[in-house]
């Protein structure tokens, strides 16, 4: 079994999106070759917003997206997400960047391909 | 000796006694002010070295690496049509020119920095010349005083005392009066100048501390940028040959 390559120049970008929209961000990142991404929906309420409307619980739209990018990509990806996905506007969401100690590339076992690469063919 | 002259001589004695303390306090303050200036000078030289040598060397290597990465990225392009080939060539030329343009602008700023250092060198040389002049004046003053000591010791002082009369004493007391008044005025002016320099040196010291903080933070930024460029180099290197 080959040794896993460890990268020490990666950053974790996290977006909390109160109105959702993680899928289109994922698409945008994918177009730039960034595949180490995932998101999930969350329950709860953003600060200052009611958790229920008309005595019915609010359907949560909040999504949290994580993307691992290379250190040289992090600044422009951060800037792109911040401006293109309106994170610079109030109430839309927030974005953070953290330095990671070690990361490894997402590789699949031999003979197994990414669905996306099959689609490209 | 008249009572009036005796009073004047006694008054001069008091004034000289007060002035001595004032003048020697100024001597101490001059030493402190010069020490403060020397500290600031040393700090400024440390910051100069930090900015012009350490940080500059780091950023120079970053600039080389960032354009080396760029050239390799362009070299990796595989054009398939004449238009694409022309795009690759023209983009390579554009990036080389961009680098050269940046370097030539930086060179202009480097020349300005060198001019400032020449100016600083000239000012330091001028200060050294002033110190040398002060040393010459003090040397001359001490030489004269030593000659006079020898003459006084060999009987001149005794001879003058034996020849003293009311008129010469009056002349001497009046001269002393003028001399003391001059000393007091000059000492007061020196004190004001010294205090102004103290304030200036304190402000300069604060400004140097701020500059030091800025240069330290610049170094941190350079190191962060190094990581970014290295990450780019690693990704580019993988396109040449994956290891």
C-alpha cells in the first residue's frame, strides 16, 4: 500500500449560509478543480431571527460548507466566495479561513472513478 | 575696598554658585540627550538593516519564485492551434515584461533610498566634525588654563595680588558681573533647547517603536506569503512530474 501524501500547505474555508446556496458554491469550486468539499444542512436560527413563524417551526435553510484548498488558492477563493455569493451583505452568512496542519488528497481505490470524471468522458 | 564693591563681589559669588549647578545640570542633560539620540540612531540602524537586508532579501526570493512558478505554469500550456500558440508566446512575454516593469520601478525607489543613506552619512559626518570642533575648543581652553596655572603657581598670582588696587578690583568685579550674566542667559537658553530636544527624542523613539512593530509584522506577512508561493510551487511541480 502506497504511503499517503501529506500536504502541509492547506486551508479550511468554512461558510455558514443562512439562506442556503451551498450547492452552487460547490459547483463553482468544482469548476476550479477543488473537490475536497462538502456541506450539510443545520437546525437552529441565526442570531436575531425568530425560530418559528405562525406557531410553526421555521424550515431551516442554513447550510454549512467546508472546503479544503491549497494555501495559494485560499485568498482568491475567499474573495470570490465573499463577493460572488453576497457574504459581504448582512444576514446572508459568514466565512472563515483556518490553517490546517496536515491534509491528504481525496483519492479513490484503483478501479474506482469519480462520478464527475465519468461524466466528463 | 568699598562696601558697594564688596557686595557686588559677594553677589557675583552667589550667582556663580547658582550658575555652576545650572550649567553642570545642563552638562548632564546634554549627555542624556546625546545618549537618547544615540539609542534612537542605533534603533534606526537596526530597523534599516531589518528593512533593507532581512525583509528585502526574503521578498526578493519571493518575487523570483512567484515569477518562476508563473513561467512554469505558462510552459505547461499545450497549444493546439496557431492562435493558442500565439496566446502562449504573448502571455509569456507579457509576464516577463510585467516582472521587468516591477523591477525597474523598484530600482527607482532603491536609488531614492540610497540617496537618503548618503544624506544620513553626510549628516553623521557633519556631527562628527562638530564634535571634533568642540574637542579642539576644549583642548585649547584646557591648554590655556594649564599655562595660567603654571604662571600663577610660579608667582604671577601673588604678584597680581600685591599690585591689586580699588580700580583694577572694580574692573575685575564688573567683568565678572558681565561674564556671570552671559553664562546665566546662555545656560537658560541651552536648558530650553535641551528640553525641546528631549521631547523630540521621545517622539522619535515612539515613532521608531511603531516602525519596528510594522517591520516585524511585515516579516510575518512575508513568511505567510512564502507559504502561499510554496503551495503554488508544489502544485506546479506536480504538473512537471508527480513524486
